[in-house]
């Protein structure tokens, strides 16, 4: 039995993303190499000892959880070992994500000279899309005031808003092109995630932003700014494509109190 191939097939059948499948393959391969036990002899004890060794090495809680999920999937879903892995997940410290202020967002965008690159970052911020969703966006996915993320996280479709300021530039980019083409292309292929990362990195340096900014920072900023502008958590949740409102609630903590009309109780005394 080839564990990698077995994980790939079962992951594909369950519509896991390619990234998740590769992560699970990596974790299970490391588990099997360190455990050095024949696959048909693996037990819950082997899993527990492996995770305990990782914990002893001060591996981050989030990393431990990924290993746990990957091995659990392999044992129970691939090998059909009907055992309950009653191992408590490691606590992950809750850190608030980094967001840009509206002024920082404006400065970052305005520091980009290349028109197509600037449009990419504007669309990334104005829609709240993930970078993977942006680079997979096709011309046929755009419909006037809106667009569609096709098979986003969780393999679900969801709409996104197209800012009025971007409509003319987007229409110009789409003109006389095959609807099946990706909106943003680099020579003969779609744009890469790495390209978007480099655009943002250079823009931050040029605009003097010292925060650690990634493409996903613009998604966090999009959601936070919507909350600051008075939109409800449920409205923001649907635009982000979150399954649970609890996930979206974090942006209420990030919004600046003076922009969401919150007053100190002392002022009411």
C-alpha cells in the first residue's frame, strides 16, 4: 500500500483541496518514518507517542493539531481502523490578525505603479477574496456589479461585490477576451500567488508600512473596515464565506471603537 496515493484518492473523493491533501501526506509520511511500525500494526498508542514527542519538542499548538487531524484521517478513513483517538487537541493561542488602517490601505494601493498589479490588489481588498480565489477568477465569473468565487474554501460558491471604482478597469481588462480565460494572467498562464505576495511586499516597502502584510491581510482589513462602516456581522459573514458567525466575530474586536459608535460606560454616569 502506498500511503501517499491512498491519502490522495480518499482526499480527492472527499473533495479536499490539493493543499490539504499535500499537508496530510507530509504529516503521515513523517509519522510513519518516525514510528517505524508496519502499517497494519499501527495503534492508538503509536499515535499518542508520536504526538507526545512532537509536544516535547515545543512544536506549536496549531502544528500539533494539523498532525493530529492528518493522522486521525489516515487511521480512521484510509486504513478503516475504527478506533477513537481520544487525544485532546492542543490549545492554540488566540492572536488577533494584523489589519491595515484605511489610510494605510490607501497608501499601499497608491504606491503601485503597474496598472494591472494595482487593479489586482484593489480587487483583492475591495472584495475580501483570498489570494487563491483571486488568481482563479475567470472573466465569466463577473456579472456587472457582482462577481462569483467558484469553489472557494470548502468547495462552495459565493458572490462578491465589485467596487464601482473598479468597473471600468475590469471591463477594459475583459474586453475581447474568452470568458473562460483567467482575469489576471502572466504570459500564457494565470497569475501566481507568489507574484501577488511580491507586489504587496514591494508596495509596503515603498509606502513605509512596517506591519507584516500578506495578501490575507487585505481580507482581514476588508472585513474590519466593513464593521467600522456599520455593516452587521451577518452581512460580513456572507461576503467572506464563513460557515460560522463565530469566525467573523473576530473583526468586531479589530474594529476601532470610535468608528463603530461605542462609548465608554463612564460617559453615561
